[in-house]
């Protein structure tokens, strides 16, 4: 109680020792912006889901670890120390060697090879890391090119023409650059030979194996991927067609080969400076693309032809990335045109 100047006690409380009121922001600290709170909660939810799925993937991978065996009757040869599966069509004519792209093998060439075999001896191999050949690291462009050169030497193929699809273009290009006098011509089919970026799938751990196996077990998914790359000109995959794409990825060592390739290089590819060395070779070259190939820019055929020193490219209207399947007759005509320019003594 306080006393005023007249000596009368006042009921007003003393103020001289009162603490100043707390500022509002001390009692109620500012909250994080709403979007940061949402992102933080989302990150926690994603982490929980990732850990949960990883834990579930371990027993799933163990349960689905069974492997299929390669089909009977396959033909093999030792190519640069790699037990290499290959297929041969035709008995007469100048030789042609076919080099497949990613997620393909020798069987992918069946329709085109049958047409070419009317006038040529045709060979196709399964590159290491694909098909039914031995999985032998490292899965580099140079290693696969050595395997290709080894196949040609082992089978005694005299100055073959090389036809390479998609990422196989880099392998064929490196083989030619290593041994230019071995070959009589080179074709890039729906491929530019440049490096393919490597996605960091290793961060997924066992989840990537689970995802791969789930995809391979789904006929619908395989058919959908195939249809998107082959286009409307291709017939729907039947059960045998689905098995053709699925089985090579289910044999022993297939997953390790796939992850090894993706982790090491993403896919076969060469620097532009290395590809440019093809321009200095007298070897005849050709470029053929599907006009609707969504894997590349619209001007890719002309750019690729200029990069490797080839004449104006052949562009197949209506064809997508798998032109060798959708339009084998047009591709065969392009190969025959290159064969007519082939230089065995180049």
C-alpha cells in the first residue's frame, strides 16, 4: 500500500518495483512458415515409408531369389575371354554383325536378321551384362568393344559390316576405332553413341532389386514399356514375346550385371571427341533413325551423321525407337545401301 503527499494511504499498489510486462513474442515465439512445417512432416513420412519398404524388401528379395535357366540349344563362343552367346543366320553373302542396345539381346534382331540373311551371313551377339552371355565386369564400353572384336576374331568373320542399335552404337564405334581394318562399314541405328547418364539407383539399396523383380513379374508393365518404344506399328507382345524380354533379366548374374552397368557407366557411351575420330576413317558410315524416336531430339539424325562423318541420314516415317522391329524392311533396305558402299580393304 502506498502513501500520497497528504499522508493518506492509497489503495493503489506500489509500482516502483513492478517488472515490465513480457513482450508478446517471448510468450509466443514465431512459428516456422507453414510450407516449412509441411515439408518437414513430409520428409519424416518419406523416411518412415522408405525404412518400412526397405525392411519388407529384404524378405521379399529372399523369397523371389530363384533363378530361371537359359533356353536350351544356345550357341556360345569364347570372345576375348567372355563366354559369349551368339546367333547366326544365312549361309552365303558378305557378313554383317549386329550389336544390340540396352535391355536387348540377339533375339531382338530376329525379324531384321531374317531379311538380311537372304543375301548375307548375319551374326548377333549378347554383350556382357545382357542376354545370356557371361556377366563379366567391368561393364564399360571398352570392355564390350573388346568382346565384339573377340567374337569377330573367334568366328573368323572377314571384314563384316557393323549395324548397331541404340546404346550399342558406342560399342560398335569403339570396336571400329580400336581395329578399323577389321570392318567394312558402320551403321548407327536409333543411337548417337554418346554417354547415357547413370542414375544413382544404389541409394535405394535392396529396394531397387525389389522394384526390378516386381516390374519383371508384370506382363502389363513389360507390354507397356515395349509399346511405348516400338510404336503402333508393332504388334502386341504375346506371352512368348514377354518372356523373350523378361527371361534374360532373371538368369543367374543378370541383376548384378544390370546394376554393375548402371552404377559404372549408366549405359555404353563415348565422348563426342572420341566419336569425332570416326570422321577420319575411310570406312563407309550410315545413320538411320525412326522419325518418331522419342529418345532423341528431332534433329538427332542430322547431328549424329555430322558427328561421325556419315552422309545424310535415313529417317523412317512412323518408326519409333525400335525401328528394327517395327520397320524391318525399311531398315534392311538402309543396311543394303550401306553394304553396297562397303570397303573390305579400307
